[in-house]
């Protein structure tokens, strides 16, 4: 039995599920089959069931090899298929699917438009300064290297001798995302 069906049964009776979906879908789930995720999320929000991405990975193994499985989960959780998502946003479906499977290239503007609404840039414990055209992140070399690799930043990590810290300065899409969601610890400079 799928984790999804178990979570549905925790919240609803079989009769209620048959009223929400159809008898056929409920019968299908009762026979240890997992329906298309959007069949459920079009009617009930996954988060209302306590259904997590970890549950999704177990139930929908066909997506387990996708490097961007969290984005797949978010799209499907919204109640629309990947095909519908691509179509309604004017994306070329094969390119979207390839990017979700192989990973997003943060230096590829086509890839970025696919995921812009789903990606939040996590600066973690790094301090940063915003400038007009770029941002400078400060922290340990290891933390900066992890950030640089995660977001495919092509600039070098340098040691700022006047401050005594390592920093990574960059512009582009990641800078814009940070700028739009400026946390309180940021220092703004022009």
C-alpha cells in the first residue's frame, strides 16, 4: 500500500474518498497501486495530508533518479502535470524534463526560467553585502565552496585581508534572487 493512500486513509474514510475522487480510483489504490500524484493533488493538497517529499520518493520511484526531484514534487503538488506545467508556461517540454532529470544549470537562462518560482537561494550562515550590481558572501572557505558548487557560480573564492574572511563575489541570477529576498543580516552598499 502506498504511503499516499495510507495518509489519505488517516484523514478520510473509504466512502469519503470515493466522494472526493471516484470509486475506480479508490479501488485502484486499495489494490496496492499508486495513482498519478496529480490525480490526488488536484483535489487535496499534499501538505494537508502530511505527505512529504520523502514519502513522494518512496511512492514514485520513477522520479528518484531526477536531480531536481524537489522541484518535480512542488510542481506535481500544485495539481498540474509536468506536461501541463511546460505548456502553460510556454516551455519546451523535452528541455524542461531533461533539466529536471539531469539537474538545473544555474548559468543557463533557459533553465532558470523553468525553476524561478520554486528556488529560494539559501545563504545559510553566510554573511553578505549587497552592492548595485553584485553581492559578496563572507564565511569559511568550506561554506563558500559548498554554496559556489550548489549554485554553479563561476567566480573564485578570495581571502579579504582587511576583514580577515573569505568571500565570494558574484552577479547574475543568484544575486538577483538574494537581492529580492534580502534577509535582515545583509548590509547594503552602493
